[in-house]
C-alpha cells in the first residue's frame, strides 16, 4: 500500500507543476496505511483479510488518479510546458500502471511477482529476503566487498536484487585482478560463495589457497582440509570483514542509502568506501 500511496502523491504533485489540477486522493490513500499499521498485533487471518480490503480501496483510488493523469497529459500536447517535466510525467504514469498491474495480481492471489516494484521513487530497488528473524525482508540492492589483508576495500560491486553469491565469485575475482593488476594468492569467503566448479577454476587459475567452506555434508577428507591451519586463518580473516561491514553501516552511511536510483546509490556507496579507506589508513 505504501508504494501505491507514493504513486498517487507523486502523480498529483507533478500534474500540479504542469498546471493541471486533478482530484487529490493523497489523504484518502494515507488513512488506510494508518489503519493497516494498527493491525500489527491482530489475529493473522483477520489482519490478512483487512489488508486485502484496504488494498482494494487504495488500488481503486490510485486507478482514478492514473486515469486523470493520463487525461491531463493528453491535454498538454502542443503546450509550452517544459519538455523534461512532461517526459518525467510520462515515466511516472508508466510506473504507476506497472504498480497497479502487480497489485491486481496480488489481489488475485499470486504470491510471487518477478521483478516486483517496491518503490515508486527507485524503480530498480528490489525486495531481498534475508532470512533473519528481526528483518526477514529488506528493500534495495546487494553489495559485494573485497578487502585485502591491510583492511583496505580494494573492490566493490552493486547488484540489483539478490543474485546467488556462488555465481558471482569468479566475476569478483576477475574484476579485482583487473583493477589491481595483481593476482591474489589466497581467497577467503563465506559458504554462500561455495561451488565445486568455482573452487576448481580458482585452483587452475593459480590461486594457491581457497578458504571457502563447503555447503552440505563433509567427507572425512573435506573435514581434514577445512581444519588445516591456513584454512582456519582465512576464515578468521573473513570474520574480520564483518566488522568492516558493521563500521561502514554505523559510521559511514551504508546502513541506509538515501540517494535514489542506481546512479545515486553507486555514488553514495563509492564515497562511503572512499571515506572508510581514508580512515583505515590514518
């Protein structure tokens, strides 16, 4: 419901900027959001039913706002209004249509919607299931970091959504090697990056020690391998990276990126990592 309210509010405001007044449903869509927040401790079945009724109501109001916005845009053809603002209005109308379409799918009982929009102001943000008790789901993008033994972050990648880590390992290693011009001798990562194929390819590429725990049941040989001194040292190093991630979130602004869009997110993240590396070396 929150993303629908964002769409109604933004379309109404943009139409006003273009000199076209449309019926404002901003307050009418905000009230159901408050009602929904009051059901947090209600019976799950009752909460689900009430949420469905509120969603239908908000979707109906948003549909009316969308129809008025289209009519307002059509009346702007041939006017002297700023072209950039009109183009922005068109994009907002298209986004609102996509949001209403996925809302209809949700009301029809569809549980999973691929590439679902979760923000009207940042269309490339995605829902990310973390599996944690306090935050089972978050919204935004995923970030991969590469840190060397001195504590400096030497490479980072921002991904839309939540791609499987095991498919990203080789790409991250290649990018790091390309940027630094040096092939790493040792690699440590968590078990989410493990795949037998990737570990084999890293060994063939000349990386001497790959400290990535295997997923699943271990054989006797694999247990012996993962209890070797160098393997445990690499895993301790990987654990220290978690402290760096915590510091980036708490002190350098990566806990909540306030910039909008992929470009804004990339700039914000780059500046945060640059500041962290300066702090790390002082």
